[in-house]
C-alpha cells in the first residue's frame, strides 16, 4: 500500500508514475492531499473530477492493477 501525495502542478515530471514504479506498483494507492484546501471540510472529501481523472490516469499508466482508495474521514481501512 502506498499513500501518495499528488502534486497540484506538473512541475515534477511524471511524479506519480515514477513513484509507483519505484514502489514496485503497490496493490493499493491511497491519495493524500488530493482535496481542495479552499473549501470547507466534508465527508467524503470533495475531489474535483479533473483531479480524480489525473490521479486515475497516472496510476493506470504504470500500475494498472493497483486499487485506488480515496479515504473518508473517521473510516477504518484494513489492508
């Protein structure tokens, strides 16, 4: 399992792809800091469709078998 902080820009080329490759394509990817810090906190965390698409595309390119779980507050996850 990898908790991946996705950058909001493309300043670091292929960041998620290179990270997942270096981590040997984990079975589960949990994005952190994917939410919009300018909106009120809600559960589940609001994620812009474009950010979700960017995350899914980055994971699928290098690790198509990885499961992406966007966490919800106060929810226990077992791996």
